[in-house]
């Protein structure tokens, strides 16, 4: 599995508008069929530049799913955020490959 992580710092002046918009945007990204799940999380650090920081983590089954997203859908979907919040947000993207997932086992006494 692969995680496509988008970290966004959003200016407080548009925070509420962006938070509503990003939830619709995430649904639009999922509707491409490239991902099987998404998480919206708030990063709990105070940024020197101010604003609020979020991480959106999209899970893809395969690298091909991720590449399809980049080729077929990303340019259009990214342009929507730029048009709407261009000078009020900074974002960067990271690709992660899940090596192994761990879950708790029964408690040890």
C-alpha cells in the first residue's frame, strides 16, 4: 500500500472556509477511484509562520493507482485549491510506501 500525504498550512483568515472546502475536495479525490481511503488530521505544532497545519493522507493499493492519480486527475484537482486559496496556503506532498503494519497483541501480564 501507498500513502499520498499532503501537508497544508492554511492562513487563519480563511481557515473555516478551507476546512469546509477540503472535506468536499477529499471526496472528489476519492471519487477518482485512485484511493481506497483518506484521513484528514490536524498537525499539533505551532508554526512560526502562523496559520494552522493539516495533513491529508490518501491510501492507494498500488503505485499504479497513485501514478494514475498524478497523470489523470491531480493537475485539475490541485488547480482548484490554487485558484481558491493561492496566497493563503502553503502545501507540500510526500509519498510513503507501507512496509508493514503492526497491531497490538493481547495484553501481557
